[in-house]
C-alpha cells in the first residue's frame, strides 16, 4: 500500500545500494501517482517529509481534468508534461478478445517512446533534483508507473544502482499501487466499461519487459546510457559528480 493513503503509489525510492559501499539517500527522492485526492493528513505528511519540489509529468489535458491541489506547505510545483502513446493508435483495451498480454505488447512501445522522444523533459527533472541541495523532491504522473517509473529508473541508474535493483524497485508498483481504488475507476470512466480490480491490474501492471525495452531503446537511439545522460540529459561529468554528492551516502 501507499505510504500516504490519499496519494496513489506514493513511496521513497532511496535506500538502494549504489556501489563502493554507498547507498542512495532515503527521504530525498519520492515518487507517486496522481495527487488530486490529497487530504489534510496527506498534506501534513508531505510537509513533514520536507517535499520542496513537485514535478508533475501529466499532460496538459490530464492536469485540466484532475488539477493539482493547493499545497499547504507551498512547495515549488512544475508541470513537465508528457503525453504518452503518441506513436500508438488508441489501445484496444475494451475490444473483445484482446488479452492483457496483447495490450502489454502495445504498451511497451510507450517505454521506447519515453526513452527516445522525451529526453528534454527528463533533463528538466534532473535539473530540479540537482538544484535541490536540501529537502526532498516528488516525481509523479497519473499512476506513478510509466512516466514516473522510467524517470526514477534513469535517476537510480545515474547514481550507480544496479539494473537488478532498479528493476526490483520498478516492479514494487505492483504491490504499492491500489489498482482497484485508483486504476479501475479511471479505466471505467475512460472506456465506459466495468473493470474488476484484478483485470485492471492485469492490463495496467508494471512488467519487466517494459523497462528492459526502454533501456534497449536508449542504447539503440543514443549508443549507450552514458551517452544518453550526457547528450540527452545534459549531465556532464561535473554535474553527474554533483548529483552523486547530493544523493549518495
């Protein structure tokens, strides 16, 4: 379950080993899904966690439908919009006979798109993290799975976390996201179909093949991950070193 009940899929993605006996700091890097249901208790929890920057990766349309709340502790709020699925026709989730695995094959294309087409957006997230010398940041989208999951993964990889640990962290969404409460109603509203919590999870869960496809796309498009973070994200050796000074213990 989420650490904050009124926020979908909220969690700290620090604490992972980063080599040389170091670990990613806890209490500085948070990720989540949509914040529109944030209640008073959740507001206080964000303040207690010293969340100073919130990066919202939802599209302009998503933000209009479910606007960000008024935050009582006044963090810096940025919309870094990504509209996923531009390369795809509408996903046939409600078409009779379409299985979750078939839909997953199509969703995998979104991860290739995130890796190849949206480096400038993720560069802005890295910039915000770099400028935050104290306090915490929160990266989020709607479910906190795809746009957010990829963002957290490339940040962890930049900090030296192993691919195995990154994958394990990425797949935690399948345990922390309440698919019945947060996903099924939104699928119903969008497709005008009833979805059981189990079916919502089957068609919306994180899969290792998604993140693997994203990393493969980085290698294909940029030549290597090092080239991606340098040319795509603007992370020079000096900036990367500073990132590690700020976020590794």
